[in-house]
């Protein structure tokens, strides 16, 4: 019986599919979180600039 925690044997990098090469999951609203974070950072920096200048 093969141990499920044992690492898989290495494959030829040229033979890997896109999903096998990808290091993380895609989706889960990452795009929206990045947009929200960027917007919040811009608002925070604008507010700081208004109060400092």
C-alpha cells in the first residue's frame, strides 16, 4: 500500500499542464479583494495628504 503523504515522483517540467504548474488556487474573489485594498489605500493616502498639507 502506498503512503499518501509520500511526495509524488518528479515529472518532466515540459510535460506539466497549466493546472499542475500553478502554485495556488485561483478564484475566491481575489480580484475584488485587490481592488478594494487598492481603493482603500488610495483613500487613506489622500486623506493623509489632505491633513498634512
